[in-house]
């Protein structure tokens, strides 16, 4: 996207429990995984020098979102758009609804949603977790 639209602002979003790239950018060198997350497909064991260079060159930064925010976004994707995605696919929406809210307000926003590779029982568990945390009116 950045090549086609150089003025486009690109942000990365990572789970707080698997914030390897954010820590790599802060440290200036590749880092190893230190935590866990419900978005387990985003929990790569480490970042590489190449991906670190690409993120530095093409993104305006990386923000972190917690597992509760990810599950809330997962539930929102299902309830509003009827999209059944794995937690990793909900991470970008969690970022837009949370730490990127001010930067994206009144802007055109594109979110890449990918990944429906999830066991139905695990998906039901995640939805139940998200729903149990919603206020009664939602």
C-alpha cells in the first residue's frame, strides 16, 4: 500500500503478550518472544532484521492491544459483520478501536482481515469470553 499510496499512514498492531516487533523497534534490533496471547498465530518466536527494516521503512509505528481488546474486536466482527475470524485477524480492528482511535478518527481506514483457521470450539470459547465482559445493554 505504501508503494502505491506514499501518503498513506500504515500502522502495525501487535498483541501486548507478543509485542516482539514493537520491542524490536524500541531496542533497535530484533527481539525474541516473551509472552503469550489469544492471537497465537501472531506469536512468532522472534523478529528478523529484514522485517524490522521493513516495519521501520513503511510504518508509522506499532501499537499494542491486550487480549480483552482482541476478543472484544473478534465479537464485534461477528456481531456486526457476521465474520468468523481467528483472534489474530481481530487485532487490527482492536488497534483502530483502541490506541489508534485518535489517529484514525474521520479518516478512511483499511483493515486487512485474514485468518479463519480456528477450531469451532475455541471460537465459541473466545466469543463467550468476549460476551461475558460486555455491559448488559450491548
